[in-house]
């Protein structure tokens, strides 16, 4: 009902998706298989994407945290839906993010801690991966010497 109400309110003027906890990390609780079924239902309703996270819901949760620890959930859901899946989970370095995309764990990567720590993470990631970023012209003067050629003016 909530998804349908939001979709009705915005129509097709913007993307509408859902961020879900693929598991609550509690034995006998919500699990990835239920999240796959829920994601398929959301896809059938017209969801534009699924943003896969996990946990944070129960004091009984038992989470083993490590680099990319939530990506397996995104991977499993991605195998069962045709809409874009966003992966998260302690993704802190550009090569790790790129590998998750190349390996098919997710279609997109969302970051939190890494960008809170380094607000220019996308620029540093682009430089590390040999890519370039288009920015407003005002930002060009702020390009660090070590990143020369990474920032390009918007068209």
C-alpha cells in the first residue's frame, strides 16, 4: 500500500525504490530469502530499484562486520530481479567498489562511512581508477596537484 501510494503521488516523474534490510541477523528472524520474495513483489509493483542493507533492527542481532559484508545479500537479490540493485556494507576503497560492480554483486554502490570520512572520496576514487569527473567550473581550481586531470568542467 505504501509503495503504491508513493508511486501514485509522484507518477513517473522520479525513480521510486525501497531500501530494505535483507536480514535482521537474528536466528529465526527476517532473512535473505524473504527479502528476495519482497524484492520480486516490489519489482512487480513497478519499483525502479532495490537498495540492500541489513540489520540495525534488533538488540539480539549478531553481525559479523567486515569489508563488503552486506554485498552477498545484494548479489543474491540481484540474481532474482531485473531492476537495479544497490549494494552497501563497509565499502571503503575504490577497487573494492569497482570489483563489486564487475563481479555482479550490485548494479550500483552506495557509500556512507567512506564519504563521511572523506567528502571528496568520489574524486579520489576517480583518480585511483584512472577515471575523470565532470564538476562545476568553480571546483576546477580546487583540484589537488596529485589529481591533475581528474576533474573536467561540466559541459
